[in-house]
C-alpha cells in the first residue's frame, strides 16, 4: 500500500527524493513559490505547518528544508537558528501528532573536524553558527518525535539551478578558470541520487535514531576537484592546492568531517557508489 510522503523543502535533494519515492503518494513543499504541484510552506510558521499536515495527512515526512550558506548565516544567526533549529520543532511535533515517521536531514558539519572518521555515538562540537543551528534541529527532532531518523551526511551532484559545490567546480573548469582545492579539508560525500536511494532504504527499515549516510572512503576537496576534472576530461592544471586556513572568510570551518557508515549498512540494500561511479553518474544529468 502506498505511503503518503511529505517532502519538506523540495530543493536539490528533495527533487531526487521525489523520484525515489515515486511509487508512493508525494506532496512537496517550497518556501517561495508553487512548482511541480508543490505546497508553499514557511516551516517557521507553526500554524501553516499544522495546516499542511492536516491537509495531506502524511505517514512519512522527510525534512530537507535548510539554510546552508555558512557565511551568510554567520552574519545572520537569527535566520540560522530559526530555520535550521527552532522550525524543526514545528515539523517534529506535527509528525508526532500524525504518527508519521520523520526523516530529518542533518549535516556532517556538526563536528569540529579535529579527529574525523566520526561514528553516530561521537559527541558533536559545532564551531560555527550553521553547525550549531543544525545541532539544535537534531535536538528538536529527538525531543519531539518518537519515530525518527536523523541523517548525518554530505552530498554532491548535478543541480539544475547550477548551484552548490559540484556545479561550481564543473562550471569553472569548463570555463578555463583556475580554482583552489583545499588539501586539508576532508569529507565523505555521496552522489545525491545515491543518497536518495539510501534514504529510501532506511525509511522502510525498523531503525530509529541517528545514522551516518556517507561514502566508503574519504577524500580532500582538492582530490575531489581533480576527480571531477578526470571524469569530465577537463584540465586538472587549473586546480591548485590550497589550505582552508588561507580562505578569507568570517566563518570557521571544520577540516575533517569524514563519517563512518558501518551502522547504516545494516539497514540499507543499495550499493554505495565510489567517487568515480558517482561522478560518472552525474554525466547522465549534465
């Protein structure tokens, strides 16, 4: 029997999730405009959240809504704490009241990045406003919704609006622009459609709690740029090694947010793609 799946914040990840959950009844929400039969929703408005849930009556809720521009959020902490933190409570309470399963998308950025290779039981130590706001969001899920999974992750892939890391790197390399790849920033990202497959798997599992969804191997931002150049046959000489320490930014960034995914493999059946496989898959969209 099809589930009623509410995808809150149907942007980059949400659009891919809609494809994975296509055998179910889907409603998507967007903040600013109605598109693809979506529902306009500001998650900071508790009454509107209640109205949305009462209208659709979801059995599964996936929250992808977030503000992610770390420099903007560092200068505007009230926006970060409202959207990434406190507004999550509205969704969690509504999910609980409707006996819905709640999948909340969090971030690897909640860690300080000193050690790396984090497991689900490691204690977060956020070092910027964005990360602190995401941790508050996690806490609001745990406090207000019984049937939940908090997904800690990092992802990349083709974005139709030409936003985010992958599109930015690819566009600059195609245009012959030199880019700096941070050799001291390590992460374990998943290709976005691969992440969506894994989220489908865990949604229908019996697991409750925190899960790391990540690649099987870690990679530096510099080597990630080089992989993109290799897969798309672009000039790797345009990529220069650099350090995040040299970045002119008001925001402190963690250096190693790599995640260990052993626990999640107990509840997923989809293959985790290597970086070569994941980047090759983006060629289907570009």
